[in-house]
C-alpha cells in the first residue's frame, strides 16, 4: 500500500479483538513500529480499571438475556482478585441462570429511587430484571450497590383486579446470600447489600448461615422482606423500608370500600351483597367492618364469588340477623408475609427499619439472642380493622430483645410475646399504638415496657377501646414502668395471670398512682400534704374489686363521663347505706337511667328483684318499687309503691300477686291487687271519662247499659267485589249495593268475627269462602247459604273447638 495521509484513509468500523493496529514502541534510535491486536491494546489499557458489563457484550434492553455477559464481567473481576463491575442506566434481563456475584466483587449501578408515578417501573435505570426462577447470589465479601432488582413480568396495575393479580404474582427470591437456606459453609459472610430497590418477589433477601452480613438503605415491595437466620456474628440491617410500592397511593385501587346492601345465610356461610360491583375473584382476601346484626361477619375472609355483587365468606359461620351498615374493604396493599425475620442470630442489629401492610412486621424467632431494634417502626391500615397483623412478634426461644424508640401502629395485635425463654424482653421509648384486637398480648415469656406512649389508635367503627393489655396464664410477667397509659385497659386469662402484672410510676387517666404486687392491685391518690397516699381501690387475689370511701363522711363513688368527657352520671354511697345512681347536680341534674345497652338486642332486657330467703313464707313481699319525692317541708316521702308477693310458696303450687299502693295522708294504702288467678281487686271506685258526672262501679248493669246500648253501629257501604276483613268489617253494618260481591278468608277474619249484611243488590247475595272447614257455603241449620234480596242477615266466623274446625255461619234473612 502506498504512503497516504491519515485523513486519506477510510474510516474504520467497529474494531474486534483480532483487528490489528500499529504501535510505536521505544524512543529515539530504538523506536520501532510493531503490530498489536485490539485485545492486546485493551488488556494493557484496562489493567486495574473498573469493568463495565457492556465491554463483555451486555445489551441492557430489558428483553435480551444479559446474564452471560454480566457473569463474564464478574468472573473477570474475580479472576483479578476482586474489583468493581459497573452497570449502565439500562435494564438487564437475568433469565437463563442465577447471577453469581463472586467473592470480593462489587456489582454497582447508580441512584434508582423508590416510588414511581402510577407504580410503573418500566423505565427504572440500573435495573436487573430477574426471572422468578433465578436469583442474585452473593459470595463472601461481595457487594451489591445502587441497583433496582425487579421481577420479570412486573406491570403497573390500573384496576383493583390488576392490583390483586400483581400482588398474587409475587414469586421467587431476589437476592440470596451464600449458597442458600440450609447451607452451612458460610460462603456469603461479610456480604454488603446497599442502595437497592427490590420489587415483586416472594422474598427480597435471604441469608442463612452467614456472618457479618450488612443490609443498608434498601427499599422494597415483596410478599416477604428480609429473612436472616444463623448469623452467629453480628448482622446489621439499617435503613430498610418495605412499603406497597406496586399498589400504594393509587386512587380507586389501593383501597376500595363497598357499602353492604344485605347479609344472609348460604348453607351456614355468610353471604354478602355489596351495593356496587366488587371486582373480586374467588380466593381474594377482604375485610368487613361495622356490620350490624351479624357479628361473625366482621373480620378478614377469603371470598367465593357468586356474582358481580355477591360473595360468600369462606370459613364463616352465619348467626344473627342483618340490620344495617357495614363496609367490605378491598385492600390491595396487604402483604400476607413477614417484613423482617431474624432467627438463631447473635445480637442482630436493626436500625431505622420500617414495614407497612405486612401480616407480621418484625419477627424475632427461635434462638435469637439479644436482638436490637433501634428507631424501627411498623404500620398498617387502621380503617380495614384487620385482626390478623402483628407488629412485633417475639417467639420460640428468643430472649433479651431490645426495641428502642420508633412506633408501632394500626395492627390487629401490636406486640405479641410467645417465648419459652426465661429471659426478659424490653420495649423502651416507643409509641405503642393500640391494635384493634390487643395492644400487648403476653401469651408466654416476660416483657418490660418502659417510658412508652401506650395509646389507643384512631377511632375505629365497631371497635371499643383498642388499647387492651392482655396477659395469659403461661406468661411469666408483664412489667410496665413510667408509661403513658391513659387509654389502656387490662384483660387476663385468669386472676392468677393478672397477678403477674407489675405497674410502677405510670401515668393513668387520673392523678392516681397504681401498684400491682403481692396478689393485690392498689390504686392510690397522693394527698396535698406529706401524709402518704390514700388507698382508693383494691383488686384482691380472689378477684374482688373494692372501691374505698372518699372520706369519713362519704362512701365510695364511681363517675361516668359522657361523650364530651364530662362526669355527668355517678354511682355512689353517701352518708347512708343505700347505693345511689343519679346525674351530676351541676352538669346533669335530671340524668336518667337506661336499662339495656344500645345496639342489636335480640331479647328484651330482664330486670330481676329477688328475695332469696332460706325461710320463705306465704305473703312475703318479694320486691318493691318506691316512688319518692320531697314534701313542702323538704322531707323525703314515699308517695306510691308497687310490690310483688308470694301468696303461696308450696313447691309445685306456687302463686303470686302484685299490688299498687298510694299515699293519702300519713299512710300507704293498697288500691288494687292482681291475684294469681287473674282477679283484679279494686280498693276504690273506677271513674271513666265517658261518664264523668257519676262515680259508678264498672260492674253495675247501669254502667254497661249506659255505655254499650247507646253506641251507634258503624256501617260500610260498597258496590264492588269486596273481601271481608276483621279490621275493616268486624262489628259493622255492611250495606251491599248493586254490583257488590263478597268473599271471606279465614286468615283475614279469624275466630270471633261478626257483622250484619244488608243486601240491596236486587238479587240473593252469596259468598266465596277460603280457608274454612267447608268452602262451599256458609253453614246454617235450615240450609240457607245466601242473604235474601232486600234482607238483613248476621254473618259469624268462629271455631267451636279451638281452631280445628273453622266455620262461617249465616243467620237471619237468608235464602237457600
């Protein structure tokens, strides 16, 4: 080739490894031009330089499988003793095999962020799109940094149905530290996982049998979050945040609450009809709240879809009768797994971690030794009133848990302890918000809660006080020190369990100090002078509650506050021996007493006045209601009294009566008595408004004649087909004009019906009978079945034998 200038040469295409290039080596007289391949040039230039996956053929278009070139870059770095392998701001598909980040190699990208508009991650940069059958495997001393790890097939939901489907599709494990669960080689020790976004997997990060693993600044939305087991040298999890990025904050998708139109029984299951189409599929989970009349309907259920507005609640049991109200919540932000699980780990450390929407937020399991959670928090959706979620679960042989700071809120049970260890667990300086079932539930083990705000959560429809501290028989103890407990109430499996609660220096709803110990709970108030506390209430070891006197002149008193938190009603013992129930003289002087709680009472309220005497006698007064007031001299007087008596106490022949007495002058006198036989005895005249001029006895013939012979007989006039009813025609004159016909139904007239019929139709008037013993014609000894034209006859409906025979009888101006 002839000599030519460089500008005269054709432009080179893409250079391959085997292409040649001139190289001038040496200087001065020793300089020599030699040939070199592009591979030789790159090897020399790239020595000790960070590697980039594109140099090994990675495409990064999200659809071409890039696992082989990325693995080649990692292998090259590993062969050099370790190094940095970079990804561009692209999307790299990992499908044919696991991606194995080998020892001392860092696979890194850049900033990826978390929540995205419309929950779309199609353009997330620095992304590894991992098939759910594959995982990213971390070896000893490896590091994963600044990447989005997205499950293959992830699509943003635009409807409730798509949101449920998106969550149901969560599958696979995003990142596996070491060889996996059950491996004992510890070949993932000293791994660092940092600045990741992990979306769409069944499990985000799994580490088993690896020491000193560090997981930092990770965001994710997966069915389960971090699983850490058998980390026998301190593992550190910092700034890890699990939140429903796939479905959260999508209007009309994240949470849809349908009002309930009806609830019925379906073969014993609860069948729910919603007021609008529900978009559910069989197997979906829903929550029902504030259902009236069918209490078993409130809770979490999987559904069987019957129609677009009807579902059956799987595993439910129908009881009651639907009244009104209720919501069916379709909540796609629910994650049925566990956000953080630490088990068989020495002093695991969690700092600034958060979980939202999980069935279990934080779980410290068997053989977890002194785990520490510092400024960690867990939250859920309060509105759906889900009874299942647990904020913090301490279980198995876990011991010496330390939870410091942060908050726990909106769970079914906020904290549950069920450990067999004899060691104590501690929660310090945390906001422990009430769960809709229980705030603290100590099934077994021991818990100390110190300097915390133990508060009720936001008001939940259909849920009472949602700040319940519960202790069971198998628990060792519950110690509460210096907490704000103004909202808290206690429950216990037994009296013996309650004795395991110790309260020291807590802030209650009043100025009272509380102490539990020695089989006795004491509530005391502090005096204004240094004379020691005054005992106000005791709960003895046998469960007896004693409210003590207020002073030497006043007995115990219990106040009740209204919705404005003003003490408007009270139960008290004053200077006398009787128990008084009344309204506060200033705030509620006319306060009444309602017997029977508001709500769905399916049976009448029962009030019993009892006299249980070991020597009962005839004529004993069993109970009495006295009606008292003040006279003009300010003396309290009984003005009337209603009483019940046992007239006969012989077993098998008991008899009783009631009596009403009124005061006239200085004595109470019986005015009437209703005996066991039903006889009413009056002690005075009966004066009726119909004859106000004379005080006549009701049983005199003069009164009866005067009242009933002078009454006008009402009439009903008609000229059309008429069905006779008791309400419209009994004891009346029926005037049947031309065009009238008559029908009689036993169910509309019944036993004890009578009327007069004046037939003005111009022809004999017959009847159509229904429901009688004989439906052909009215009965009559002379064989008459119709009312004669122009005549008046009496019609009777009755049963001569108590209902077996049902007769319609006609008498008077009748015709055959």
